[in-house]
C-alpha cells in the first residue's frame, strides 16, 4: 500500500494506521500482507485472526502463512517476486 501511494519506504506507517482503525471502519485491513506474501507478526492472535479472515475470503494460505502473490493479483517481478 505504501509503495502504491508513492511512499515505498513507509510500510510501517501503513501498519500503524491500519492498527488504529475503529472496529466499525469496514476497511478490509486483513487483506494487507507483507511483500513476502505473508501475514504480519505470525504466531500472534492478530495473525491467526487475519488468516481466518483471508481464508473466509477464499484466499489460500500455505502452512507457513503465505499466499501466492502471482495468483492473487501481483504482476510478475513486483516486489522482487520471480
């Protein structure tokens, strides 16, 4: 999100903003993943909740909590993916 907004080195700011969203915001924060295609902060209750919401949206995650970026919309070569 930060890169698409023109601030590629500000991913932590995006994370902070998403963390502070009110519960009723309706913004699908759980669809935001890191550049490796993984949910942030694995092993935390938040990551478990994010995984459940992604799976409910029909997103398949691997055992290590990552998704196939190419399959779910990122173009080849974006964020260093082969």
